[in-house]
């Protein structure tokens, strides 16, 4: 597992020992070399609050726009791995078809959300949801029943939970079916 962050608000001691960590900010071109031979990309923006981005567009553009575009481009450049497909912008029906083929759906929110439509779409597709243990997400997703929770703010925890879900396909399938039933 490879990790990269500028650690402007975090500490290196929180990074698990098994993570090959590079202290780098996501808008850096160094991200391209870090994306070689990857299987999965998780991108956790430090500023993902819509109102904060609207109120402070210049201060948040670096992470939200430049950083996100850089992650997408680096991922596309690394897509020589046959397990990675860079699909770009797609119509809703195509996105749903990707979701239907997914082993799980990750919702890495660190901000309180009312009720994301994406969770309903995952439930409708019988795909288990892996989400932050905050706000309505912890109420809508029953941990171990319709999906799985991870600790918000702990950047390594979602990867650990996703690996656990991947290693237990029967539990993931049951959670997806229960989510659809709900």
C-alpha cells in the first residue's frame, strides 16, 4: 500500500507501518511516479466542504481542483494495470452499470451529509457501502448488516476496512443484499 500526503494537518505516527509513505502534496507532479503498479486509489481531500469551497475558492482550489485533477491524471497514466479502467465522465446509466459490478462502494465523507443519493444507488444495486462513522451515514448504514463503517479522519482505516470486506466476500454479498432489502 502506498500513501502520500503533505501532512499539513496530520502526523506521520498515524500512518500504519505497512504503508509505503511519501510526504508529498497531491497537486505535485511527484504523484505520477507514486501511481505506478497500483490496484486501488483512495483520494481524501482535506477540504471537501461545499460551503468552505464556495466561501474560500482560492484557498481550497489547490486541493479540490488541482489535486483532484492530478489524482485523476496520475491514475489514468497508471492505467496500464489491466485492473484499472479510467472511464472519464459517463452517463448515469453507465455509472450505475459500474456500480453494479463493484465489490463495495466507498463513502469517505468527513463532513456531515443529509442523505447521499449515491448510498441509495448502491443499496439498489445490492452493493455494500463502506462509509465514515459520522452523522446520518452511521444511522443509514448498519455496520456489518447493510455495509461497514470506518473511523472518519483516520486515512488508513478505510483501506483496512475495504481489505477486510474484500477478504470476506460472503459477508459483503449479505450486506449488499440486506441494503437492497432495506
